[in-house]
C-alpha cells in the first residue's frame, strides 16, 4: 500500500514538474523573437551618470534583444556632427560629448555579453532650420506655414532631403548600427505650398490641386494619397542609398490603419506595400491610448501585418494616452494580444514613460519571470 502511495506521489510530482516546464516553454515560445525598447532624446542626452546604467539593467531584466536610440534631427543632433557642425544640440555644444556613442556603449550589450541590435532613429521633423529658412516649411491649404514639417518638395527634391540623407550616411558610417530608422516622416496637412503644387503637378500630370464642388481643395482625393506616398518612397530610397554602403538596414515608422487592419495610411504617405519595396522594415505605430474607437485591435493588426510582410513589419506599442500614459495593465493586455496574434517583432516606446510597474509587466511578458 505504501509503495502504491509513494508511486502515485512520484507520478504527481513528475506531472507537476512537466506542467511547470510546459508553461515556461509556452511563455518563451509565445514572446516575439525581436524585443525592442525605444530610448528618446531625453534618455540619450542626459547629465545623470546613473541613468543609462539603470536602463541597461532594465533591458537585461526584460530580456530585450534590441534598443532604439534617438540621435536627433538634421538641425539638432545628439553627437558632434561633421556633416552639419551647426546642427548640434545645446547639450552637445556645451559639452562636446557624443551622447550616441555613450548610449551604445552603455546599453548595446547585455550583462551576459550578448550584443543587442542597435537601431538609430532620426526624427525627420525640423525646428530651428525652418526659422532660419522659412522656404523649407510646408504650408496647409490656408497658406499657414508649419513650425515642424518641411514641405514635400523640400524633402523629396531639396535641401531638407539632402541633409536627411547626409545625416543618415554619417550615422551609419560613424556607429555601424543594425539599422537607421526614420520617424515622423509623413505628410498630412502641410503639403499645399506653391513648391508642393509644382511637385504634385509633375508627379500626377494634373494642372491644379483636386477640388470639390465648392472650389476648395479636396484633401481626400486619391491623387493626393498617391503623390504623398510616392514622395515618401523617394525620400526613403535616397536614405537607403546613403546607408547601404555601410551594411546598415533602412527602416521607417508608419502610422497604423484607421479602421481596417488590412489597410495602410497612404493619406499620410504611408503606402505599406510601396514602402516595403524600398526598405527593410516598417515599425507600425499602435498607440492604443491615442487611437480612435474604430482602430483595429492589436491582435487583428498583428495578424494582418504578418500576412502582408511577416518579420518586416514590427509592432510599435506606444505608452502615450489622452490622459498621459496608458496603465501597466493596459500595456500587459496589448503585449498579450500581440503574442496571441503571432507578433515576430515588438517595440515599446518611449522608455521615459515607463514606471517600475510598466517594466515589471514587460519583464513578465518577455522574460517569463
């Protein structure tokens, strides 16, 4: 009798052990293969000597395989730029430090010695250069000049685009990252200046902006979507040519579909299929705290991304919300839905909004601990 009880207990122990191992294995297999955290300019250009080491520890804890580092803009860099020495940020001008190199050294390798993928992100928006040369700025249909967006023509054919390609080339040569990523490369309201009209006519063969019955510009016209998308593709193509000699991938951020998970955002110049012909990977903004109610849920979006391009479309989970920051619980739910959808690549952005609770949620999702 005692032997039977002992045998039964042993069998239960084996079953329990097997269950734990199966559960752990399942958690590991359901996590994305590529797991990235995005560090903004505020994380890079810091005077706190303990900030990046703390982030490195967090990246180790969540088992991140990649890290994205903001290198700045063409008129505001986080390192001493030789392609445009007058474009350095105030922090670099004051200290002479190369904040990008320091960040790569701090977070580019795990405590165990594993090299992380390094994605260096260039913000395409402009600041002081638009003040110095207002002709670079895009204008809306009312003629108002943008304080942040260059015109389509300036980026596609002009000085703004040349500076972008030069910065991408310098970043690729100097740091040899895994990839150079472009963020905020999109066209929306500020695409109606006189220079943009000339580019629109040259691209489409039309003689004027599309107009509705009242005579105002028809912003929903398909010709605008095609024109903007072809312009973005041309800009990306120029950047790709600038970084390819250094064996560096080209990637860009794109807006997520408004309603249908299978859609894209060609209204902003983000024709996914066209862009995928020009570069290596798209990072699709899934900013659930800012999305409209009709936006596709994460699991559906991931499945559509996988069907379209697999690994070459990465989900970017944003922490922003209309109230400030999404809750750790919401982040956890979105991470689980991404896993259920079969996400191969997920990034969380930005690190500066992560609380200890957010990090714990990410740790559970990605490391299984």
